[in-house]
C-alpha cells in the first residue's frame, strides 16, 4: 500500500443517484418476474427523476463545505447514471473553484454480470440452475458468471485505480463516483478486509443512492499511511434538501 505522502489528503466516495434500473428491478421483484424490463445496456441506464434530485442535493452539500475541504478532483465511472451524478455535483459548485469537470475512468464501472445480466434471482435459478448452484457453493466473492466479473475481479481493477491516484494525485482531495459494489470493494481494499468481513458488511444492507463516504490518511504513519474511515454512507445531503432516501440495488441483483 502506498506510503502516507503518496495518498490523497482525503478520498471522498459516493454512489450514484437512484437510476431507472433501480426502479425496474423493484418492479420486477414485486411481480415475481424472472426478467427485468429494461431494454438498454447497463452502461446507458440513466438516473430517475429522484436520482437527479439526489445528485443535485449531493452537489449542494459539497458546495456548502469550506473551500479547503471540497474535492479538488472528480473521477467517475463512465456509466450514464454515475456520469450524470458527477456532472450534477460539478454543476452545483461541489468542487473547488478552479477544478476541471469530471474525469471518467472505466475501472470504476459497475461489476459486469455476464449471462446473469437483466435477470432477477428467480430468473437466474430458472435459466441457469447449475451456475446458480455453483455460485452458492463458491460464494459471491469469487464466483464469476460466464462473461461477467466476480467481486475479486472488481477489486483487482480498483487496486489499479488507487495506484493511479497515489501516483498522480498525492495530497489532493479526490472524489470518486461509482456503484454499490465499487464502493464496498474500495472499502475492502483501504481497510485491508478479509472476504468474510466484506460479505458481513454487504449483509448490513444496501448503500444509499448518493450516500457519501470518506477516508483520511494517518500522516503520522509515514511508512504505511493508514487509511481511516471518517464518513460512511452519509445521508445528510438528502436530509438537508428534503430528498427521498433510496438504497435499491442496481439492475442485476442475483449475484450481488
């Protein structure tokens, strides 16, 4: 892990706002459907109307911070719902005054679901019973649906993201906009969790849409620069703006 002088001053992390995929997933499970009714690529799933409100609320929350606490660099998943969240934060003045618009990094993208894409848990069990049984035996951390990614695969690319940040953005305040599994896996890396600890965290419940988290780094530990979780899944932006809080999983939920 990089030494303290190579870490950002603060690493902010936020999940995107509520998406139309979240709503489609809720409707599918409520009707015991096997397929989620959303005929577009996961890459292109936009925010819902509420998701836009949540993203704007997050932007206003960051904008209200003192200048020396606001993010200086904004990096987002290229998926539309994350891009729209990042763009709303920037438009609201959520970064320091001379910051550039969001950078987009495909390593922050949602976990790829492969053959499970667009299916509910009922749909997976019905269409791919052998693969569902294999996942149940192996566990979601290591199981990779054909054509998709495991949690461990996501962690591998996120380690690369953190290495890039340590090389290029040391001492900066950095805001990452991503997805639920991305946020969870970043915490896994930064806190040096075990598989069991990450799965226990996942069982605690879904992350809020536009829930805010942050890590600071112990500059007294010059060798390791221990990350310290100082904010987790904060709902304050939505509370202050009177926006509804939501925490639905993204479109494909069967292997999350």
